[in-house]
C-alpha cells in the first residue's frame, strides 16, 4: 500500500499516545519513524512499531521518560536515556551538544540506555543544520547478537551503526549513515516480511554457508549477518561496540549482560564546529570543489550518475513525499495488530 506522510504520522502518534506516551513524545517519535521511511530506510521506520509496542507492554521501553544528564564536564556530556524512546533522548542530548559546541568548539557526547535511537543520520542532520559536523559510533544490545565476526559463523554483535555528517553553507549536508553489518537487520526483516531474497554476501546459514534466504535470521536453525567489507567493516563494528557500547554505555554484547527482546542503543558522538579550523568558508569551498569533481565522473554502465553520501536519501524523500510511502502488506498488518492491542479502532487506522 501507499500512504501519505501526514496521515501516517498522525496515526503513529495516536498509537504511541494510546501506549502511554505524552502527545509531545508521541509526535516526535512518529515524525522520526516516518522520516526514516521517507528517506528510504524502511528498516528504521514504522515497521518497528510492533517491537516498540511489545517492549512497552513488557516494561522494556518507558514511553514517559526523556532521560537526564548524568555527567557534564564542559566538553564532555553523558546522557542516560533510562530506556525511554531513543528518538527523544537522542535529540535532547544532541541539542545539548550543539549548544555546548558553540563555546567549546568540540563536544564528546555519550548517550546510554536509549531504546532504539532509530535512524542515526537524523541526529547528524540535526547537528549539520546548526552548522556543526559530527561523527557517531553506536552499538546495539538488549537482545541476542545477530552479526558474526569476520572469519567466524557465530553471532557476536549486532548491526552497530556508524554515522558522519558535514554541514554545507548553501547545499544539503554530506551524510554517511550506515550499519557496519552487510545490511541493516531491519532490511533483512523487510525482505523476510516480503518473502524476498537478500543480496549476495549478506547472510550465512547455520553452517556458515552463504545464503540469500532472509528466514535464517528468524527461524531455527539460525544463521547470521556478516560485516560489510570483510575485515574492514568488522573492524569498524568492533570500534562501534567498544566506543559506543563499552565507553559511553558500559554495555556491550558480551554475554554477562541481559538479553531479551529489548532494543538498546549506546552512542558516542563527537560534535565539532568547522569554523574553528581556520575558516568555515574555505572548508565549504573545498568540499564543494571536491563534490563537483566526484559528480563529474562518467557514470558506469547501469548507473545514471555518481552520488555523494546523503543524496540517495534526499531523492527518496522527495519521491515519497510526492507519491506516498510504500508499506508491504505483512508489515502493515503487524502495525494494525499493534494498534488494536493498544486500544485503537478501525476508524483510527488510515487506509
């Protein structure tokens, strides 16, 4: 089905209000999830609703808290989300880092115990809109690992996102936002719901053999996601685990910590002011020249043009704002079932 942005956002907000969130919190979470769908990242969009509703019911997600600052040492801020909606805690923490970077030039921000921060690029774009650059290392805990280390077949980590953003004066920011697994787990979930294969080189079965069957992540005997880029992606995933999880969160995927159906993100971000590096205008000019040089590349066969990080998401956003957001029938049924569970009726559900 196709659904327009505003009716979908209104419905999702109403659903989370029925789950116990305030209108302000529900509106922000809904807007964040729908924006992920607009950007083409359906894995981090409204398809997450059944997991959120289940975790609220299991008291693994507190829909009422916004968290609090637990360390404030000038250029170092640590924010404890207290298992509240990560979309709210993450934005509040980034707001603090943005404000502080105005005076300190750089801020090291830690966010811990956040229930699913959602699309990490959202926080980088938030910093970029304020004229600041950022780099974020994130780990994912609270449930069983899903990703095998390079050279192994057993699950030891999860998708561990990495994000870097750079502001531009008269153009959209450069936004690199990616899972360190071959693809995001949510993309495997979407393929499983649709009954579609995943690309080559993404999954292995329980014996470590390559497979395109997404069901190995959801049906026994379980397989595993692999890291992107072999040992290089694996190395970056380890750094996300140790910096986001170990340093900021004191919670890595190692087995002494609890595992249930919870989705917890810990994040370590560096937020900085490019103007302090000898002139923001010169930096912007250099970026523009380099980006123009990249764009001037002759497209390879089967490719319409060369893009920089962030451009595919902006193209998707424009198309989906114009034409509607596609949601597969299995994902939509899960969302509708969750809506009924929290007390909404058929009249509350867009069609």
